[in-house]
């Protein structure tokens, strides 16, 4: 933009501001509200995602996370840390049979799937704790201050819960059915496990809430649906998403149910439930009412937070929303595999490189 265009743009902005001020002071209350909404919208639109740098990754990328101003990449049994400028800091190889990784908020969990060995690493790649479950590890999830380990031993599935120091605090064995989802309450005392039971003529999902010590508090049955997601949003309130519907369980009872088709992803922010389904993003309040609905023509599959924005991304586009308004949009140069948030940047993973984008 040349100097003349800059002056013209500044002049237009100044004129708009003067008009809004006049409306605020001399117009009716209805117009004042419109002016305020206009200001809010103006603050959230016309942002641009710019490419900061591109980091080539030969052989592709397994997974990525952002830690302490560095980029952590997992690929082919190796954990590698890069600086923001793309230079390699260090690399650590794990010569195990089938090593896997789970990225937590502060720690990294490298585990050997067949043996059940779990290594707790800090952002510098140092092993700070080690745990062992002596069973086949299916998955590891960090939830608040605890680590939930989904294991399978013989024909039984279990959830072992560890604290941040690597000490086991709970072993929840599921005698019937296959484990679908699991989540810990913020209080650190209660947790939820959903299972799928295929016995009988119809499939049935069960959502069970326990106390640490194994005491069963509630069991809720959902017929002919498969639980895909469960998470606490309050002490006694659990959001459950299936392949067909969204539920809020309160003290084990179904407080409300909302049928939703073609569900792709869910993101909960300040007790507002954001559901990406079909070609729409729907924001639902804690009492089950739709507050906002945003439709789009591009295909989006995932939701992540980024600064003060909610970001949707698909194979081609990245879309940023704020206050229900489109704030920015970015088209990838090739197929987007994943987008990860990291402070001031978005990390876009392609097949053989990482792009750092910034507003």
C-alpha cells in the first residue's frame, strides 16, 4: 500500500469513528446499540494471517506440540525440539519396540505400547518420572492434574489414573464392554468412563461416573448411540456427545438432549459448547439453547483455540472467529494435515513442512 492509499484508509477510518460518536451521543438508544455492535465487529474483522516462516521436514511429521517457546516434533521414534526460527535444538531417539507419544500441557509422555512403560518428560526432553502398567497401552490423556492411561489386559479394559509425580491413584477395571471415552473432573475426585456394550439385540452406551476409590456414583444408559466425547464443565455436569446427539448429564440424570447430525468436532469454552457439524458451527449454552449459528461454504473438520479467537480448519482453509464474526481466513498451499496453537503463532502441518503463521 502506497502513502496515498494509507492516508485515504486513515481518513476513512476517522470519518467512520466521527459518525459513530455522533450516533452514540445524539441518536436513540436503538441506534446507539447498533453503533456499539458496529464497533465490536470492526475490531474483530479484517485481520490477516501472515506467513512468518516455513520449516522443511523431510520424511513427514508424526505429531507436533508447542512447549516453552519451542516446537516439539515426534516422528519415527524420535522426539526433536526446534527453535521458533526453525533451527534444531536437540533430538532424542527412543529405541523401543513400539514407542508412542502423548503431549500434555507441561509434560510429554513417551510410552512403549506393548510393555506398558511410561516416561514423563519435561520440555527439555529430560525424564522426570517413570511409571509402568504391565499391560498393553491403548492411549494416554492428560486431564487437569492427572494422567489417564487406557490399558487392555487379556480381555479386560482398564483406566489407570496417575498424578503428575507418576504415582498411581486409581485403577478402574471395566468388566463388560469396550471403553470409548474417559475424563477427569477439575476437582480431582470424580471421573467419567463411557463404554460400549454389544450384548443383546441393540448396541448400548453406558456413561459411568466414579469417585477416586472406585465408588460408582451414577450410570446413564444411551441406546443405539456411540459416545464420542465426554467432559466435565462443572462439578456435577458432564457434556456427552454421541454420533447422533449432544447431552448434558447433571448428577447422572439427562438434563437435556439435542439431536445433531454429521458431528465433526466439539470445543467447550467458558461453559459454552461449540459444535462443528455439517457445514455449520453451533454455539450452545449450558441450558441447551442455541446462542449462535455460523454457516460456511468451505469444509472444516476441527476446532482449536488461538489467542482470543476460535479457529476452524479443514483440508484447505483456516478460519478465525471472534464474537460470532469472521476475523480472518487463510488458504493453505496444499492439503492441511493439522493446525496447532502456540502463543502468538499457528503451526500448520503439511506433509513435508511446518508453516508458522501469525496475525
